[in-house]
């Protein structure tokens, strides 16, 4: 059995619990309905809905306005009523009302499950289908544009390669752009350390592209709603008829892309959004009953079988072709574009910046170096050592997958090619294990696309919204600052605050502790992680928290509650990890390191200022069981 991971790649995950101009092979499962592509990828029609029922469409970029509908003749639109605990979610910063509506009702979440509300991916597919004929006849004008988002690399980047092919065939310049959006960073809870990494990566990317005579134009846009119109203005300024980009699967992004497809078509332009961040695109795998998988193990078997049957899914895309001297001359002014500093709302302190730059070098060459070193030195022992946070046993490439300086395709292909078999589920145990953990990343994105309300502050299981969580600020502050009196929890939280990263076993321990020992709303922890992780990825972070809080897809049962002491003894037996991150306990001897106040080191711990445990685990466990049971009984007939 596999267990989920927090962050873009499960490189520290755990069990047992948390192309140039040649024709490439068939990659049909990569495409949406894109008849205007270069011809190297066959068309795939939009997914068919299993029912014709449709009561409404949420198609605004930020979800604050939707088309009204009726549930019955003369009845009000009950699906627009907020959840009973919506005010608490807003009060405690879980729902950012500056950008989003109140927490939706369970009935509205269920309407997504019942196909009563169109999913954002379906809105994008519909926009592509409705504009297909108009887009098909658009001729390439004076330039082709690639819009970078979370694909900050020149190597194995499908949308960039497609854009290059289109530009080369037409003999026009390829231009690349990136939009810095302070409001998007705020709305999406992007950590300052991740923003800093993105900005540094853009500087590396700019140099790499300039070597190919391709400009990277970066612009900061203050209002997120202005992004679509500004990009279209830029296309018109430079005579570009075609805009290529990789699809992001969060709700805001899918809705924006659907809107932009329509806007472009109205102006005689073409936007081409392409699947690239997943190895197997969302919607490609179904159960025998034709449904989306919600359990990882059978999904992973289907994922492996699909890749084995479509080996081209792991084939790399070449880097873009070099612009000609004449093409470079046409866009010469764009090479003067500067990479801005991080926005004020996401700026690191000088001390944090220095530490971050030393720990997390930017760029795709660094990504490949880390991946190659891991495959050469550690991957064979990965399955045996990955759960121990004091071991440097993981790949540490999660930041690169989050920013897109490395493709998941390259990661899996590189690991597979070190194996003695081309099968992804055979051969060296460590390689098998690591590939299966990378696959969690695809799984959670598939889940996000099919159940988009998880991107709207709702748990995968809507009924778990009825749990009355605690919002004890003192407990939450202690958890955030590594002062709970539980050494393994505190060490992990201090690692996060120092590095912007945490070992995945520890991510599960601290998540379970917040939800089931402190009884705090899991969404507070989910937000804190996103605001501090350099590898923060919404789908994987949400999936990990849903698992630990027992409210998500394929979750840990709510009655299974981690004992932090037992976790500490099992995965940090000699206390090496604890002593590193809690230096005041470095001199505590033996097993007392795991629980100094109850194992004979109370005076020593008190002297150095380490706090006593803020809760009793046994008592908290009993309260948690009652809390979950009461919540699940609510609204039952």
C-alpha cells in the first residue's frame, strides 16, 4: 500500500501510513481538442459527460460571480447558500474573502459530484470546441508566443516545443513571456521563499533563452483580472497570432484559460493550452464503471498500464529551435526586459534570502544535477531509507517539479533508465518505489480536476465539513513555531521555518498532530504549509492534508491517529533529527529525547526553556474520536 505525499513530488514520502522538426510518436492522450496544433499530436475530443444534467456554470476567474439557475420551478437557488460554518472559515483566514466567495455548502459540492455544475476543465474543453473552426483558419502572423507559468525550463517542455515548431515553420520569431502577479501570489498563498525561487529561476531561464536568441519578456501586472486582456494586447503589439501555454489545473487557472480561449477567438487569435505537467493527463484513466479513481492503489496500476501501453508518454520534447538572426532583430527590444524583484507582499528578509539561495540553487541544470546524483547514489536504497528524516535519502527535487524546472516525465524516465527493466513496477525496489511516489503527483492533479471543489476550501468528503474544529490560537501558534512540547513535531516545524521544506514523514506527523491532537481545522495547517513551502503545490499539499485529517481522497481512517511519541521513536530512533533542529535538547541523553518531561529529563528541558507538552495525547485522541463522530452524524436523517 502506498501513502500520499505533501508537495509537488513525494521525494520524501512514506509508507506505511502520509524536439526540433521531426515527427515524434503518438501522444494522443496529451491533447485537449486542439486541431490547430503542429500536426505532431493527434486530436483528442473533449470528455463526454455521463449525464445531461447541468444546473449552472461557474465560469468567472475568481469564482465571485456565476450564472444563476433554478433547482425547480419557482424555487430559490439553494446551492448558493454558504456552508453553516462559513463565517468561521472567513474569520480564521481559511477563505480569503478578498478574492473568493464564502465556503460553499455541502449540497453545492455534491452538485459537482453529480455533474450538476460544470467542472472548470469542462469549461475549457467547451471553449476549445466552440471556437475550433475559428481557430483552425488563423494564419501565423508576425510572431508566436509561449507563456511560461509553472514550466520554467527549456528542456522537455511540450508547449515551448510546440510554439517553436509553429514559429520555425512560419519563419517568424518565437517570443516568451512570464507574468508576475502579486494578487495571484496572495490569493494562492504562495510562499515568499517560493516566489524568490521563481524570480531567481526566471533570471537563469532568461539567459538560457537568450543563448537561443529567444527573448523572455517579464511584466508585473497589479490586478489579476487584467492579465488576460494585457496578454492579448501584447500579442497585438507584436503581431502574434498564436499563444501557447501549459495547462495548470487549479480552478482559477482553468477558468482564466477558458475565458482567454474565447477572447482570442473573438479577435482572430489562437490560444493553445496543452497538457504537460502530468505524465498521464487528467481524464485519461477510469475505473471499470467509467468513473474517476478515488483510491490510489488501483489508480496507480491503471497509470502504470497506461504508460506501458503508451511509451511515448515518457519521450522527451526537444529544446526550442534557435531564432534566426533576422527574427532576433525583429524582437530586439524585448531582450532589454528586466526580471523584477519579488513583489513587496512576498519579499524575503536578507537573512532568509541568503539561506534560501545557498540551500536551493535555481534553474533546470541544477534540477538535472540533483536528479542524476540521486539516481547514481541513493535511489537503490530509497525504499529502505526514505522514511527517516535524519537520512539524506531523498531526491530533493520537489522544488524543481513545483516550479517546472524539471518535468515529471524526465524524472520518471531518468529513474526508469537506471533500472534493469523498462517496466515501471518491476526491477530495483528503490527505483520502483520512487517512481510510484512520483505518480502521487499525477494522482492528486487528476483528483483536483474531477473534484474541483477541493480547490475551494472544501474537503473531498463534503460531510467532513460538519466537524466543529477548534480555533485555539495559542495552540496554533505553538504548532507554527515549534513549541508544542512534542520534540518530533517541533523539530519538523522548525525545519520548515528555516528551510522552506520539511521531510515528508514529518509533514504527516505534524499534520496529524494539528488535526487530531490539537483538534484544529486542517485547513489552517494546509494554508500555513503553502505560505512557507518552497515546493508548495496545491494539489499535493491538499491531498496530503486531506489524508492526514481523514477528510480527503483515499484517506487515513479518522480513527487511525498517529501517536507522535511512537512516530518519533520509530523514524528518529537516536534523536539525530530532533537534536539538529532543537539544539537546546542536544544534550538530552538516550530515549528521553523523544519525551523529556516524562522520561527523566524534565529539569534539563525546563532549564533550557523547552516547553512542556501542550496536550495529553491519550486525552486528545478520545476527544478527536468524539469530534469526528459528532460531525459525521450531523445532517443524517
